[in-house]
C-alpha cells in the first residue's frame, strides 16, 4: 500500500523539450553537430502527508542530435554529469530520456530509503528537504571540441553547495577527453608551476609562498584540476568551492594559454 501511495505522489511537474541555452556563451551547434535539451522538473514527498519533507530534482540535460549523436549522448549520460553517478555502473543501452528517468527514479528511491527513518524519529527536521539541480549548456571549445558545461546545485535543508563540471567532447567520435588524453606523461610538474604563476597574476602575489599565506593551496601542493575546459584560446582549470581556498573565495578558474603548454600537450585533432 505504501509503495502505491508513493507512486501516486511521484509527480512529474514538467517534462518538455527546448533548445539548449544558458547565457550568451551557449551554442546549439558545434562542428556541424546540433544540440537540443530535455527539461525535467520533478517533486516527490517523503510520505503521503502533504506537509512532509520533499525531494525536488530539476534537470536541463543537453544532448546531441544528428551526426555522431548516439556516441556523444552515450558518453554524456555515463561521464558523471549526473551525480550520484548511477548510470556509469550500467552498460545497458539508453537514450537520454531513458537515462534521466532512470536517474530520477534511483535518486528518489535512495532518498526515501535513507530519510524515512530520520523523519520518523525527528519529524520536524529540515534535513529531509532536498533539492538537486543540474542545468547544462554547450560551449564551442578548441577545434573539434564541444564543451559540455553542467552547473550543479545541491541543497540539504539550509545547506547549499554549487559547483561546475565540464566535459570536453571530441565531436568526431563522442570521446570524453581526459587529462591523460590532453597532456603528455610528466606534464604535472611544469603544468603545476604554470598554474601557480597564473594564480599569482590573478591574486597579485609575487610568489607561491604569498599564495600559500593567502590561503590558496595552503598545504603547499599546487596541482592541475582534472575538471577543465578546452577553450579555443587555452585551457581553463576549474576548482570547485573550497577545493584550493576558503569557501568565501568561491569557485576558482585559472586560464592557461596553449602557447605556454605546447611542450607538454598531446595532439588530438
């Protein structure tokens, strides 16, 4: 009976298709490959009580259409854009709509499984109110690259976490470019030095010691982020809030020029 009630209150408030877009930088076509998006806004309550805590999921999921669409979309749904990353654990062939529906069902099942007991013991707690949103858009990157940018927000009660994940898609075959695809072996050390120099320029520091004193890479270990964007004029390394500095400094992006990295980069196009 309880499962039946849960199915009734599993409400899909809106499911619709729109053109992909988020800000002036967003594009809908890269290297002849067009992108569209599916938008899903779903709310499910923890119990049948109309005043019980709820879980809201809002997705704006861009996907490719036309040439190489199947390969690109399969990479998108299995690359960790949706968190938790349930989909990479399955090799079942799915389209984007099936993948998002599968993600939502699993997310809500896990939500109810985890929070039902907490809510029973503490029925007034706000900790059982959850919101998860993932809004994606496409930016044109370097030659042959479509940058899939996902802006993610997690709210748990009054606590909120926002971060950006970027995946660089090789439009010729749908491959997601990893750090090892882009950089030659042994690139970490010279790249870390370059990132430190760029961050010094951004923050007005004269050297790495001043960076550390200001709270950047406070443990003294500068490193390149695995979360990066292959832009047309360089690589932007993205560090989420609190990763390399105090949370009040927000998300930090460090842009490096391709000319400065020629010796440590591989050629992919």
